[in-house]
């Protein structure tokens, strides 16, 4: 692969994760009433730290780095708890909780990597399926314009541009060959944006308002404060991101044909722990491996790390140049929505592929997968079902990925890992009917 091809593929990875990543500072900054200058810093510093976090994970050292084609971004499941902590205790406590969680992730990496037997294909496959399919509604929301409460949500021009983006991606995958085929997502986004600009859907005002250059700073919003319940909340969130990252590591291991060992997991968790600590120090966010980019690796067929190094370099550059970084914000929501539906669908199906390794003639496996996927999708559609629970519990159960991953792990322990597990008589009969009898 030539350098310029790797650079273009790296840019495709950047665009795949950009909207999901910028969404976190927009949501948290908006909820905490940050002004325009604060928001500009938050988004740019966050993009820069994504580049640092990605480099930590790409390069294998004695202590850190999974060395897979991964891109790191803000953990979306952190939005609700961080907003709650920021409103209740202040911004300093929010960043203190992030630092505390990062230290926990780093120190627990060895222990967490030893319990990988808790994440067989029935768990990781279910989790990747949940991640993909619970994110599809986000893609559909963008497809309709982004704001569900807006009067023009679902406007025909939004739908036309979004479905055109999907059609371009699918058309290139069906009829293009070689390098052009591997750029399907990038070309779909670019061509969709061009068509959207003809329809008056692209505004360059964010670019005009952004400054040319700035450096991320330690403690920009204030020094961290440490409060036990906030740290505990973020540790719980970090556990879910570690489970999610585990699923992504195994999914990418399968795509790239590499067996993921305990030592690999340990280095991967440690890299994420350092990234989370840096997020707290630079007043940004916790970082985790982005599942969006699994879809890009799968769809492009490019399984090396070379494009990801370019992606990390672009993230660092965009983080230093807010005006250039703002260019990516002009991509209309329907265009991103169209691309996200394809990518998240691919992630979900990658989970289903992992589930093909599972023996579903065993009812225990069937129940683990069915209930965890059902809970994950159900909570995603109706998160308000738990509104009467205490806030601390809502933080955990309102997120489909969180509740799906925890239920998959717990149900697998109950059904498959308890001592002296014997099949239920009815199950034994099902299995004996399904298998040819050997005498």
C-alpha cells in the first residue's frame, strides 16, 4: 500500500469516528452550559487527545498497546453520568472522577485480562451485535436531520441525501474494484456532502468562527476534585467500556486473523487507562476503542495499522487547528446518518458472525444471547423505563450497551460456568434429537 493510499484510508477512518466523537463534547458541554470559546476548546482538545489515545493503542510496548487497527474516541456511555456529576458536584469533580477511573483501568488491567474466560464468543458476539444494532437508531436520527423535535425532521431532502449516501457506498462496494472499493465510505460521505451543498444544507460559518491554532492545556477548566461516589460511578462506566473494548479486540482479531492473548488484552487495557487519565488531566473525556471503525476495517478490507497511524496524525493536526477541524463539522447530519447505518449494520453483523461459533443447540447459550441482546435493544428504545430508580442505578441501566454487556457476562456465568453444570432433561432430549446417535 502506497503512502498516499494509506493517508486517504486514514482519513476515511477519521470521518467514520468523527461524528460519534464530537457528539460527546457537544452533549456534555451543552448540558453544562459551556460558552462558545469553552466549546471550541473542548472539541479541539478532545480531537487532539483522540490522536494521542490512538497512538498509545497502536504501538506495542512492553506495558501498553494492543497493536490492532483501532481508533480511540470518547466513550459515549459516559455522557449521562458525566453530565450528572458535573451538574451535582461541579466540573472539577467530573474530571477528578475521570482521572480516578483511568487509574482503576490501568491498575486492574492484569486482573481483567485474566478473566477473559468470562468473555467466550457467546458473550463477545452478543456484545458486538448489541453495539452495532443499538447505534443504528443514532444513524437513523441523523438520517432524518438530527433533531427529532424539529419541525423539518424527516424532510424529504434529508432522506434523499441520506439514502443517496447509502446508495453510493453500496454501489461502490458492488461495482468498484481495488482501492476505489475500499474508499466507499469516504466517497459516499464526500459526494453526499456535495449534493447536500447544492440543496443549501451546508454552512461554512463554523469554519469562519474557529481560531487558527491552539494547544491543549492542563486543567483548562480548573483543577480536579476527588469525590468517592463520582469516582465509583465512573469506575462502573469504565468496566463497561473495558467489556466493550474486549469485544472489539476479539472482533478485530477475528477480522485480521490474529489470536488475542491475555498479554495483548493487558496492554490494551493499560493503554486505555493512560488515555482516560490524560483525558482527565487535559479536561476532556474518558477514551475507549471505537466500534465504528470495525465496520470500516471490515468494509474496506484493509487490515493493516498503516492507515490508522495517518488517522492518528490527522486527529492531532485537527486538534491543533480548530479552523481545519471545523471543516468536518460541516458534513450534514443526513449524510453522516446514511454512512452510520451502513457501518453500524456491519458491526452488528460482525457480532452475528462471531455468534456462528456458538453451539445454539445448547439452550443455555441461546438464553444468554437472546436475553442480553433483547435487554440491550429494549433499553435503547425505551431508556425511560427505569426513570423511577435512583439516579446512581439509572446511570448503569439506562445504556443499552452497559446493560447488555453486564447481562451477557452474568447470564453466561449462571448458565455456563457454574460447577457441575448438567443439561436440563428436556435440553438433553433436544441435543440427542439434533445429533446423530452413535452406538
